[in-house]
């Protein structure tokens, strides 16, 4: 039976990938040591998701290992080398705010950890497809230089601009901008993954995500804005919006739709390919719009405050142009829009809060 190696397997994207590939008949080896709790505290722990995967997936093996530990990762690959069909690397330190607190940890996890995963794949399973979840933060704050227009509930790019119709494409420069240290470490991992495809001919693919979300997201203030906003709404906790009058725009893609994109790539990989991947014009909102939608669904007022202090390097407006991926993989399409995403997240958060 084909084996899938998943890092960050108890996180949002990792767990969705585990369930999806398990349904395709693969054996799943999930690597996750719950560093999310170290990053963001007890409320962000993914142990509950690890337990769910162990209980619900017959052919799932959990490995508690640090992706920076070459010996531990090498042991996983050595044992299963010939059977490994795909490696989906989602493990990361995901917050640009947190990265500034511990730059060495951030870079070692995001950059060095990715190098370990790539090199072990090259040595033991060179024919495997390697999928890396990158981020739109590789573009730094360059999107903030776009001609933006303020509307009552959101910022929007000028309607004459080439990005208006579909969003930001992969041609935007990643140079000469403020990335945050998190963005820099992800740039290193992003380019490494491309290089292993271009230089070694490995079947690598890079997915630069917008806001990735879904009911399995252990959202915290420093990462996972939509999940954390829903959590605050359901549990009557105050939420703080940082900067831009709450009109900053994000596109949101459900974890299932992203994993479907991974599956499309796995079936027909293009070595070294890079794709912007998010909700696009199909699924996006400002902070204020998200609050309004959640209030409508929960029939509760969200207790929030507006801070004038924006997060350093944060985007004012981001919508992903997914046209390149859709051209390469015309069979892929969205199953979730923003309304359905929020309905599912609210229901899941209410259920967890009632335990």
C-alpha cells in the first residue's frame, strides 16, 4: 500500500490531508510533536486532533518527532522508503508576530525543517511527490503598495487595476519589501522546495496560501484569524482588530478545497511549480464583514475593539489569483464559499465549547 508522509499532521491542513488520503486507500504516517502549544499556549494544542486521527483512521500511524531532528526523520523515511508516494509538508511556525520573539526557533523550524524533509525525500524516496504549504507572506508588504480605495466595510484595489478581477498572481516580486521574520523563513523554505524540483528534478510543488481555515483549526490571537474570531464570538471573549480600521481584506479557503488541490497536483505533478492558493474572488472578506457574518449566524454581538497599531508587515488587502492552478488543473473547483465555511466553523466551535 502507498504511504503518505504528512508533517504537521494534527494541524488544520495536515489533518484534512490525512483524512483525504486515507480515503484514497493510503497508509498515513503523521509527524507532529504539538509545537503549536509551545508557540501559542494550551488553547492552541492539537492533541485533541491527534487523538481523533488515531481513533478514526485505521491506517494512521502517529510519530511524535521534530522535523528539525534529522535522525528521527531519517528513521521514518528509511523504514518506508520504497512505499512513500507523497510527502505533504505542512508543519511550521506560522505567526509573523511570534517569529520576532524567537527568530532562531522560527527559522530553524520553517527553513531548516523543510530542508531536512526535502533531503530525506531525495535520499530515500526521490520519486515521491513533495508538496509544501508556503504562504502569501513571501511577497512581504508589497501588496500594500497597490492603489487601494477605502469603502465603508473594506479596502479594495482600484477597479482599473489588473489585480481587481482575479487577485494577486505569482508574478508579484518577493524582493525589496518587509516580510516579517516569519515571511523570510518561509521564503527560504519556498525557494528550497522550488530548487529541489529544478536542480534535482524532484516532483515538488509550492502552494502559497492565503488564509487557510476550517473547523479543525486551533485558532489563536497570533494565528488563524477566522477561527479565532469565531472562537471569541462563541465564547464571549473580546477580540482585537489590529490596524486598518478593521477593513483589511483576506481571502479564505477551506482546508478541504486546498487538499483537493494537493490531490490534483499529486496525480500530475509539475516539478518546481508555484501556485498562489486561497479563496480568490470566490471567498473573501474584511474583518468587519467577517464579524457581521458571524453575528448573523450566531445571533450574538461580537465584542471587539479596534487598535490603531497594525501588525508589522501585515497586508491591507490580499486576494489570491488561482487562475494559474485552474489552468494547469481544470478539474479542480471550490466546494466551499465563505458562508458555508463559517457555518461549519461556528457549529464545530459551539460543539467543542459545550464539552
